[in-house]
């Protein structure tokens, strides 16, 4: 990457970072990406998306998709960077970095279009933070005909120049749950005349913790966290209703289903013991980000040409890239973006991505696309 091109991408990222937009509100971001691509001679395609952009370079089969997310978070930035956001939103997860690297890859691939044997589909995806963007792209037809898809997330715990990959689970399956408990209200002095919703909720929560400690193998892993409880509003009345919510994280599809099943049984049977009613609502959240066992090792080796490639540990964070991997083979990596010992993690108001991480991110997209076009192209020969 030439210094001129590198400086251009830095300026692009800083601009995008200064102008963040939250999920499903990425209107100006969408316009910026379309304008940028048109200047490169790349025409955005007419997919029915409210926000986000899909475009292509090359023609014919195979089709390899490159995906970057574009939304920000409703967080007030405190980095004090000279290009910090001032509009009340923040790219506190580095999606400004992701979309900049895909724009950089698009420019390089467009320059090398004559070499491309097939099609590279560029997916600038909206609404990753609320886990809806992947579904929107799929529903719009954005991965029809695609042989494989490539994506990544920056990782502040890896240094610029490093690339983390692994076959199988690389990010957790995420479950969002909300449990409503209905008891019978009564005076606190006569609990026998009611069904104590407070007692039911606290007992259910205590019983739920046994699922992980006593039913999940020590050679597997899972997390169950209750993060919000709302029940009652005064000191001397047993409330008739309350709720709690939280999340489950797993790395194995079978463990995921087992924990969900046990969660449901614990909630229902514990409530029944006290005569309470319960209602469980599950969020539309992503399953395990699960890297394809065939092409991931190939990309691992191919990436050694431009990065220090390491076999990374999986993250308990969730990613709606998993939505694509349910449909087609996919490879998802971690690109080192900071590496400082006390670097703030994702979703922190002091989160910082270092510009020098850009070359590896751009090369990952470019080289993975070219490699997979050749790999899948053999079946079209």
C-alpha cells in the first residue's frame, strides 16, 4: 500500500468516525459510500435496502462477498481525538474502520478488475448492532448466488499487523431473554393471601445459575447473565407482576439448544411451585459465528503473505455475520486494531482504533476475495 493511498484511507476513516449514525439510521453514511464507489467507477446495485449499500466488481461466477458493517452506537464519545464525534453517537465498535477498509479494498479490486475471474460483491451492511442488518441483506437477495462470504471485526487486544483466525466458533451465539412473572398481589403483612412475585423471580434467577455450573461440560463453555430486574414499587405490597432479562452466550450449537431447553424448564417449573405464571420472550439475536472448516484453514495460510496470523481464542461477543454463515460458507477474522495493555474494549466511550491497522484489514479483503475466486472458480471451469 502506497503512502498516498494509506493517507487517503486515514482521512476517509476520520471523516466517517466524525459522522456516526446508529442502526437503521445510516442515511448519510449510505450516501457517502455510494458517492465514494461511484467515483471509483463502481455502480451500487438496486437492492431494496433502506440503508446500506451492495455493489459488485467483475462479472460472472463464482461470486465472493465481502461484508463490512456501517452502524454506530448511541454512546457519547470521550476519546478527545481531533476527529471525535460530537453528535451523540460514536463508532465505539470500529465500524468506521471496517467500512473504510472495504472501500480501500474496492479501490484496489477495481484497479485489478481485468484479473478478476468472477464477481466480488461488496456488502456495506446496516444495523449490525441491533442484529437486524444481516437479515435485511438476506431478505433483499444480497447473498443470492454467492459461493462464500468474508468478514472481520477489529480486535483491540491484538496489535496492528496481527490477524486472528480459527475454524469453528470464533464469536458466541447470543440469546436475549425477557421473562415476565405474574403472581397475585397482597399486603406484605399477609403473603399467604398472594403469590409473591419477588420471591418467584429471585428463586428462578438463583436456580438458573445451576444450569451452567452443573449441566454444561467443563470442556465446553457457556455464560448466563441476568442483567435487569424490575419488580414492585413500594415497601409494603407484594407486586402482582415483574420481569427480568439478560443474555446467554454459547459456542456450540448443541450446547446452545441444551441451555435454552433447560432455561425454559427451570423458569416454568420454579414458577409452578409457587403458583405463578411466566412468559418467556426470546430476541432475534445471532447464533454462533462459525467459520467454515474447509476454507478457513486456506485463508489462514493465505493471509500469512501480509499479516502475522495467529489462532485466536473465540470471543463471547456476538456478531450477525453468523446470519450469513447459516446460509453459505463464511470466514470471519479478527484484525488487530490497538494492542495496548489497557486498550478499552468494544462499546467503550474511550474506544480507539489505530490507523496503522488499516493495511492488514484492506489486504485481508483483497487477498481473500482473489484466493476464493480462484478456489471456487475451479468448479465453473
